[in-house]
């Protein structure tokens, strides 16, 4: 919670320095904090039912409100909506966590069928990325069933997130080999890469405090004919660096690192911890190339999942299996 408070305080400081608009950041921080608190409480009382119900709610939200994007749509790599993909990944993670927490085989199978249904729902709503992201979380959850030492798995997830963010940063800085740059440009669209380059230029120009929260849209030069101006650079790390400087980007990275550390320290079974870590890592990857964190449903969902996976159930004798780190 100290980190979230620091994120909120820094957004206010940078907003005051450059006449920015910190409301979006403050809302995101509030959603994460509220979701985490609700997850810890409900996960303690209902360690299976709470994440199971959350998974169903996430699925319903993704299917009933499929068009969660702001501004123009981008066909790749996020399909119709990065927010929809993020919701599906978080819902799959919640269903798999509930399955690992369940004791009866019938209930566990039912929850895994729910997770499989969420994967198929991604394809049904036309979100290829949502389908792939959910499938990745499900496969990771199934693979960690025999894992006893969660540390290696969580470190691997952290490395994967760092590699993706580093690749995006290097692409924006034009520091990748020509062939790889061309391949990524064709996949990601030139407009998106231009937005990233604009964000990186702003970050270099205002390394300390950034240009101010909510001011990217006023200063970017990547608008194209026939497309409305974009208020965000479609990358959470680059947006933080551009609008809140190096400190803002480091606070975002520290928040993700704290979530993985909390999962390493949790008394919940190792499969629950690593499954939640996989879902949060998939969210980090999606947010690195899109605006997923701009949606309250996604940030609140991330907080809920982290809360469920770190809650200590009140029922039972507290000797859960698989807690080795």
C-alpha cells in the first residue's frame, strides 16, 4: 500500500509541476487498492467461491461489453481490445486459482472447465489476443501443479515481463536490428510505434518530472489523416516515463515487482501463487503494448486477483500444502 500511495503522491507532484491531470492515475491507484483489499477479505472468507465468482463476472463483462477500447481500434497485436484481453486473462487466472484452492475433484474440474470456457470465449468475441492470453495462463496453471519451489517460476515471469518491456523500449528507440524492427513494425502498425517514439522523446526531454499526467495527447505528433488524435501512447511503461518521468516508470515497475514478491511470500499453495503471477504477468505484457491499465475494470481486477492469491483463509487448520518458496 505504501507503493500505491507513492504512485498517487508522485502523480500529484508531477501534475502540479506541469499543470497535468492526475485524475486517471488516482482512479487507477484507488481501483487497485480497493480491489486488493476486497480480494484479501473475500479470499479469507471464501477462498474458492470468491475467485470463482470473480472469474465468472470477468467473463460476463468481457462478453457483454466487448468494445472496451478508447479511441481507434488496432487490429494487432491486441485484437479488438487490449482491455478485453486483459479481463479474460485475469478471469482465467481467478478460475484457475479457485480450482487449485478447491478440495473436491468435481469442483476442481468444474472450475477448470470454466477456465477453458473463458479461453474459448476469447475466440468467440473476436479477441485473438484474449484467447491466446487466457490459454497461456491456463497452460501455465496446469504446468505448475507439481511445482514445490515457487521462486524460480516467479523469477521467470518477472524476466519475461522485463524482456517484453525492454523490446518495446528498444523498438521505440530504434535500437533493434533492422530485420527485427521491420517485422515488429508490420505487426504492431507504424502508428503505434510512432506513438511510442513520441513518448520516448518526451521522456528524454523531461526525464525528472515528465510532461505531466494526461498531457501526452496535447504534445504527441503522431496523428495521422483520417484518425482522431490519440491521448495515450498505447504502452503503460512509456506513458509513465513520458508523463511522470523516470520516477513514475520506476514506481510502476516496483508495483509489479511488489505483487510478485507478495505472491512469493504468501502462505497459499504454490500453484495458486504462480498462477496468479502468470495472469498478472500476462496483464503486464498486454499493458506494455496497449491501454489496458486505463480501464477501471482491469485495474480493479488485477487488485482482486492479487488479493485472492495472497489472502490467508480462515477455514481449516492453516496447514496448506505446497507453500515452499
